[in-house]
């Protein structure tokens, strides 16, 4: 007898979507880091300031571009 969660197509797709979301979240974090480095170079901001802004954007779900505009970077 199969377990409670069977490998039906919907469950397989749900699993794949969850895994894809995890990978996209990781890619988003890396892109934010790269963007922060570019902003740092352009604005002369310290790495600590940029990392703090990056963390704030990730925690709040704020778009980096919106946050950058708010802070006038």
C-alpha cells in the first residue's frame, strides 16, 4: 500500500514548484548581492551599508530598485 502522499502528477508538480521556488530565492539573493556591489562601486557606499540595505530588502520583500530610489542611491 502506498503512503499518504502518492506520486500523482499534481503532487509531483507541487514538489517541483517548491524546489524551483527555493532555487529562484537563492538566485534572487545572489543577484541582490551582485547589484549591491555595483551600487557600492557607483555610489561609493561601504560594504556594510550595502549589506544592511540588501538584508532589509530581503526581509521586507522590498524590490531592490524601490529601496534604492527611497534611499537615493
